[in-house]
């Protein structure tokens, strides 16, 4: 049977990425052009700069992906592009590139949900993973507990009511002067700190709720820092980082385990940028082992934003019969 090649295009935030997927789960290339160096000067993503940088990067990335894989435009069977959620100007660059490519080469195109992409990243790293399973999706913009019943069938069981998990990492990192993006920096610094040094709150919400709330925890860290500086007391940044991280991880782990216990499902797959967090992976693995639950996480490069996961999700949707046409729009606030 002829091989099927999907080109993924991802420009929802501050990473421009183009990938090529062969058939079901084989990543031939996954090119990522990061904009971190410019955004970190401003302490976070500047949307206007992000779209301009995507515009500069996208065509060279498409050409490089074809060159690296030895494929030509004619070999591509499907273009999968992120349609949302994300920054409107950034999304528009990816969608416009995909439309131009699709129209000029007569290749089918599909608009893909970025959050579904994060879940699908797990299929690329773990060839044996198949639904049903519970997915904990923790990124810079979203925090979801999802029941994945089939490859294109999802049900959101819980989500954040305010800050996303990654957002709280970024905000706390900024408050203790670690810079952007904060997640990897807090992860690293926490290894030198005492996670029991400060008792930050674990916000569980109502007894039966699978929703999350991280803004109170962030405020609590800010109050702690203010009090310390008012009293002219020294702040141990590593202790703050480790104690904050433990509070986030405790909540994510507790809710995931409760959902696994309640549904009886025997597989957990974590994904999104915060899935790169070493402490979160360690704790989830420990708790899953205790319950005889299979635990999956993507390779680090597939945790944060990348086009391979968008190609994977688009391929699954296409095989399920979904198509987009040249009127495809962007959906900055798209849910899962
Ligand atoms: O999924 P992603 O690349 O972008 C969004 O779709 O939002 O996630 C980025 C988020 C940022 O908030 C970043 O600080 C966080 O993931 N992150 C981490 C780690 N690596 C990235 N958070 C905690 N620990 C990490 N090692
Ligand atoms: Zn993302």
C-alpha cells in the first residue's frame, strides 16, 4: 500500500513548527523554530512580535521539512494545521500558509484543535497506547482532565476555572525573578529546595469536582514574598520553587488518581508543556504503579508545542472522515 504523508503546521503561540508524519505514528521530521529569545526580553509572549516571527519562519520551515525528508510537494497527502486555541495573529499565519499550500498543490487540508494535538503527542512516543484512557493535559494556556473514549472521541471531565498550570509556573517564576518561560526554571531550581519548607494551599474545590483553580496558590506565593520583603527577611528561592511545585503537583496527581479510581480505567497519559516537569512525571508514575495503572508521557520535545502532534491529530480526524475547505477560520478560544 502507498505510504501516506501528513504535513503538520503549528503556529498557535510562540513556536513555529512544521512536521511530516508517515502513515500512522512515524515522525519523519519535526522542525521547531523557537521565539523564546525575543519574548524573554519582555517577560512573556508579545502577540504582535509572535505573528511577525511566524511569518518569517513558516515558508523556510516548510521547505526544510521537504528537503530533510527527501519528499516533494506532490508526495504530501494531507496538510493538518492548528486552527485554535491560540493567539489570533499567530494562528492566522499558519492557516494562511496551509491554505496557500493546499490550493496550489491540490492537497486536502484539515484544521486541527491544538489541545487534541497535545493528547495525540502520546501516540507518537508510545506506539502501544490506544483508547480508552484518561488524559491529563497541562499546558501554558489550559488544564484539562479528559476521558478519551476513542481516537476522535473526547469528554472533558475537569478544567481550570482560572490560571492554567503552566501559567501559574510562569507567573511564580516571574515573581521570584527566574524569567520566561518559568516552568523549566522552577523544575530545575526545585531540585535544590525543600518542598516542605512552605505550606502553600492545595485548592481542591468542591468534594466531587474535577476542576482546578491555581490563581489562589499564585496569590499565596506572592503574599509570602511580599511579607518576607516587608520584614527584610531573606527569601530562599529554591524553597519557594519546590514548595510551590509540590502544591501544583499534589492537586494534579490527586484529581487524576480519583478519576482513574472512579472510572476504573487502567491507563493515564499526561501531555502539554507541564508534562515535561520531572516532579509531576515522578509522582504520577509512583501513584500509577501503586494502582497497577499504565502511565504514559510524551518525549520532552513532544510535550511543548510542536507540529508532529498536529499532524497526528489531523491524520486521525481525516481518517474519521473530517475535512476542511478553503473557508477554514481560526478559533482563538476553541475548547476541546
Ligand atoms: O504546551 P505548551 O508548549 O504551550 C501551550 O500550549 O501553552 O506549554 C508551555 C507551558 C509554559 O507555561 C511552560 O512554563 C510550561 O509549559 N513548561 C513547564 C516545563 N516545561 C514547560 N512547566 C513545568 N515544568 C517544566 N519542565
Ligand atoms: Zn500547547
